[in-house]
C-alpha cells in the first residue's frame, strides 16, 4: 500500500468498485470468482447475516439466498 492519503478524515470516501478490472482479473485467474463467492457466502452465514447486493444498472437492492 502507498502512503498517500486521499482524504484526511475519511480515507475510504473515494474508493469505488472497478467492475472492468474485476472482470479481467476473474478471467485471468481460474477459479478466483467461485472462491471469492464462496468466502463471501461463508462470511455472511457464519454471522447469521443476509447478504444484500445491488445489481449493476439497477437502483434496487435484493437479498441473496443463503
């Protein structure tokens, strides 16, 4: 990690998901997407939480089956 601060009081303010980069990495690394999906699912299940995602291009949230 670099030592450059983007925002002094809210350093995570300008972070955003890069879907294009994510898609490229998933295509280059076999099994990574499935592994990530499994870890996320296990994380939520272990805490008894429902996973809520926002599909790209839509403004409505929906629940993902546990």
